[in-house]
C-alpha cells in the first residue's frame, strides 16, 4: 500500500511537488521521534507488567502520565516548528512552508497513535495495534488520492496531499482509540 501511495503521489504532484511533499513528511517524521520521548517502548512493557500483576491503578496512572507527557511535548514541538517556519518564511517557498505548517498537526496524532499502539501491544493485541496505521490509514490515503486523480487532478498540490494525510491519520487515530477502549481490561476503567 505504501508503494502505491508513493507512486500515486509522485505521478499526481510531479517531481517538484513530490519533492516538497516528501521533504515536509521527512520534517514531520523527524519531529515525531523526540515528541514520543521513548514512551511507547516503555508503554508496552508497563502495560504488560501491570496487566500480569493486575495493578490497575498503576496502569491507569502510567497511561495518564504518558498521554500528558507526549501531548505536552508535541505542543512544544508544534509551537517551535511554527515559530521556525515564521522566521524562515522568506527563505522557503510558499508551498513548502504551507505543507510543513499543515504537517505539524500530524505530530501529536502520530505520537499519541504510537503510544496507543504500544499500549495495545502490551495488552497482547499485536495485530489490532497495527491495523490503524498499517491498513486503515494507507487505504484511506490511496482512496483519496485515486478520487483526486479522477475528479480533481488539477487541484492537487503538496498541501492538499498533506490535508489528505491529516484526515486519514485522524480517522486511523479514532479507530485506534476505539480498538483500545474495546480491548482494555474492564478493571482499568474503575481504577483510581
């Protein structure tokens, strides 16, 4: 699916547009790494250990702490990224600036999505944790690109493809949350 997305995007945007889009996605991918603070790797372990011990209060505390930490640092990175874009607006081209600015919205979605996937993995839902990011999101992007190719090919820009990525990531994130809430231990909901 990833190969299909890259091929469609390159064909629809052309070399220049695809370069702008790829650079924007690379910047976003780079920002996602520090925004996670290494917590998803820890989350898998903590969820598994607390599940084995039936330590629901500790698990709930960890989940709240992890979301706060990643959410806060993601916002800091978004503000820093936006400030950098503002200060360097005269150096970069407008389409590139717009694509990166839009892409900054992906940072918390991708970081918190990785946390949610790690939590599901810790709860022994390995296949389910990968479904939103590996299947749902790419299928939505391919579908949207195919529709754009048929109905609005002339309106496709790197910014539009970034909006498609944001929408697909948001839907995948919502599915991931749904999977998590359906599969979390019932005792966790009542733990303090």
